[in-house]
C-alpha cells in the first residue's frame, strides 16, 4: 500500500508561504463560476497587457483518487480541461507568468484565471486585487458551501443518538 504522509511545514518539500498563497488563489479562481469571474475579471484586466506563452488549449486530464481517501491510487476517469499561460510585464518590476487551468471547454475563463494569476504575483497589485476580486469570490464560495451544508443537514443521520438494542 502506498501511503504518502501529509506534508508538514517543517519538511524540506513543504510549500513556502508565497507558494501556499498562490495555490489558494489559483484554486479559488479555477473553481469560481464563469458568471462570477465575468463580473470581476474584465474590469481589472483592461488596464494591463498580456502576452500568450501558451494560448488556451483544450485536452483531457486523468482524474485519480485514493481508496478510502488514503489508500492505493486508482484512475476514476478523464476530465476535459482548458489550460493556458500568459506573461505580464509590469512597468516597475520583473515579468510574471500566470497559469490558468479550468474544468471544461472555456478558453475565455482559462485566460481570465491566467491573467489574474499573473497580476496577483505583482506585490503592489496584490492588495487591490485581493479586495476587488478574491474577496468577493471567496465570499460567494463560502455562501454556496453554507447553503449546501444547510440543505444536506436536514437529511443527516446522527448515529450516536441511537440506543443499542440490549433486549435479546
């Protein structure tokens, strides 16, 4: 059985705080619904110029899982993904490269994710983008998770409240 221990912050392979922050905002952007990204991304992106390193392309990715969420890996199936890479050259710093991977066939959405990723790596732009783009997306995601939890809570079975059958 191939068991991989969880990554600890003190291990040499652990992500740095900057890598962990980037992983979090990429996850948020990639999972954001198209309508939410369409509302927040284009107004921010109009003032910046981006160059394609890799234009949007659609392909398949193998989805893998673990038995019991911790055991051996197995292939679940394939998923359609769109990916792209852009570069952004801010006037006062080094160029940044942004990546965008989204489920499905949506070139524009992948481009928005990649462009926002590139801008979020510019230190002077990060606080503004965090407030105008990431915070509303985070709030919408959290509200959706709460609504789903409330909807499923009514059907939840609490086994600790059941009494054992001792009369035999």
